C-alpha cells in the first residue's frame, strides 16, 4: 500500500476509534442525526444505455464520477445500478476495481464517484459536498439510462463502506441493498426504510480491526431490525475476489428485465 494511502487510512482509523462506542449505528459518530444525507434523485426508468465501457460522467468537476456500462445493455428493459465508493485516499477508479469484472458478468451498471477531500465528508465530520455531488451524479444517470428503481444499491470498501452504510440507511427508499466491505463505523443520520445489508470483514485486518468495527456494527444493526448477512473471512484489509463474488450473488441481480 502506498505510504500516502497508509497514512490517510491510519489517520482515519485513529479519529474513528478515539470515541468509538459499542452502539455504533444507533448513536453513530462522525455525522449528524438529521436529513443531511438524504438523496433526492430517483430513477425514471427511461432512456437508452450508453455504449459499454467506463467513462467520466461529464459533470464538469475535478475528480469526475465514472460510469461503467457492462456489455449487453443495448436492448429493452430496465437495468440494475450499484454505486461503488472507494476507500480513504482513493478515487472513482478504485471504487470500480473490486466489482468491474463481476458487473460485466452480471449486467450491473456501476456508478463510482470520488470524494471531494481525501475521504468522504461524513467520515470527516458531517454530510456535505459529497452527498450533493452523488445526488447530481445519480440525477444525470437516472435521466439518461433506464435504471430499475427496484434494483439500486450502494457499496463501498473501508471508509467507503462506512459511508455506504450511512447513506444506505438514510436512503432506504432509494437503495434497496447495502454492501459494506470492511467498514469502520456507521455515520449518523436520519434513517429511512429497511434496506438489506451485507457486511464482510477480514479477521486479520490491521487498518480497521474487526473486533472494534464489524463485530459491533452487525449486532447493533440486527438489534435495530435490519436484515444483515455477515461474512468474516481469513485475511487483511482487502476485498478478496471470492468475497466480492459472494456479495454480488447476494444482490441477486442480473441485467435488464
């Protein structure tokens, strides 16, 4: 891991664990218990899928969001969408990396934004510019691609997993499923709906140790009434291919319908 990314992750971990409480999701740190995480964009179910491949969304911002279109979406029907969030120090390409090949295999549209700072806003203290940009990106995708409103999910790795949990629980009317690979905590925010949740974490994770993160997060979510699938694997702070595949299998979504 590059020194800069290791430093950023270590800093995020230190800030995260300093005041970490057992009931992370219910009284979560790093966010406000208000509606600041709410997203307003909604699928229209109309439009035509662009050519297969990965391209910037064209919002005219630095660190452009990337849209990855799998092959075979040139026919009729609405398609599933997975928002993929990178870890600290990463970018949109890093968000796509664990899932791109599986998306091509299963016919999943991927949207990968980049955080405005070195990590996501709620991880640093409160929802803000990153929510606004994601809403703008989703609005662009929904206006141009026939996305299936019943098959929209959010995923992420590390800080991106924490952010995916915060956004997913705050936007259950939009995100039907949430995938969190090695999360650190659940940012606060008003909760809407009851999305199903998949969490995976390595038992030898030295960046976000599982005993202080997912082993607390999962029982707290279950106690709050969420349907959680938990996968603890032998390994460090990473997304093994077999775990990524298991998560996509758990989504259960395959191409247009």
